[in-house]
C-alpha cells in the first residue's frame, strides 16, 4: 500500500527513514518521492533525535527513478518541471538541519546514487554497487552532484559511460565513508549513527549549516539547478537507442529492454 512506501522509526537519538518498495528495488515513483520528502522533514523536526539514517528494504538501497512508470512525454517544459521536483527530493537531506547518513546495500543507481551522495555521510556493504546509467537511455541527472564528490575526471567517465563501480572503488573515489561486511551493515550503521549522535545538536546543526552555506556560496545549488534546465530537453528528445529501448519494452517488457542495453556494454 502507498502509505507503507516510507517507514520511520526512532531508536534513541537516531531516526531511521526507510524506503520500502522492495519488489521494485526501491525505485522512486511519485508516491514514494512525496512521502519520503514529508517524512524526512518530519524527522528533521523531532527534538529528541540528532541524526537521521536513510536506508532501503530488500536487495537494494534504491535503483533510481521508476522508468517503468515514465509517461514518455515529449514536452521538455513538462520534463523540466518534473526534474526540478526530483532534484528537490534528492536535495532534502542536503537541506535538513540534522546530519543524514545513507546506509547502502545492494544497488544505489541513478537517483538512488545521487540521493546517497547528497546525504552527509554514507556507509555501505561490501557488495554494494554505485552508478548512474541514465546516459545509456539518453538521459542524465537530475542532480549532477558527482563531480563535486569524486572529482571531474572520474565523474565524467562514470557519467559518460554509465558504468557501475563496486564499494571499494566508491570508497577510493570518496563517494562513501565506510565499507563494511554485508552481514554487519545494520549494526555498523547503528554504531556509526549513535557515535555521531553523541555530538550536541547545536554543534551538528551549526557545522552542517556552515558547510552547506559555504558550498552554496561557491555556486553548488545554482550549478545543480542549471544542470536540470540543460538536461530536461534530453528526456523529451527522440533518440536511436531510446526508440529501440521503447520498442523492446512494448514487445517484451522492461526487463528485456534493460538486458538488451546492458549487453551492449558488458563485453567491453
């Protein structure tokens, strides 16, 4: 049921906000996006907690936006408005007063990868995979945050190719803070969050605010918003690979279309 797409529990001084669409690998649809923003903002206002953890149920943290629910609209202005809404969702952890930790298992792809990067800290399991494959479907973004996290050269390679990287590579790229064994992720996340929650709320809030305002003074928010305006027409464009992808989806289903596109890159 839609009301269960986001779960929220409190354990001591830590709020846990859980994406709960495991049958779709926590792919983001409109209902999940709206509920997640509301719950995260509520968690940010709870005086008894100091830290928020974002996690996902099942085999994946989040595989990004639900392309199976896409309208396929060719209206670039409509895409621009939609993508700005998606950007606002992904930037919710960035704008919160409390520090937000992403706890990542399985896949963090597309918007899920961007969401993890826009959290203040990220801890992941050894088998976690990160990537932004949107370009393989002639799309990009909406939050082109990766260059600010991993550096421009590495970000260009990942964003141009759409390749995934493993947890250790993500650690070397400064995309994550900690990598732990798969069966220890929940306990490691709890200890990590509780350790952070030992810091007074005033100190956490002030430090996060200073860091955020400093980066925004350098133009990061304007850069992300400008990026949405630039990439929006890509979503409305008709491309060779996009048309083939839609044709295979219509005849054989989304899974077959994804397999077709992935097979073109895997042997390389």
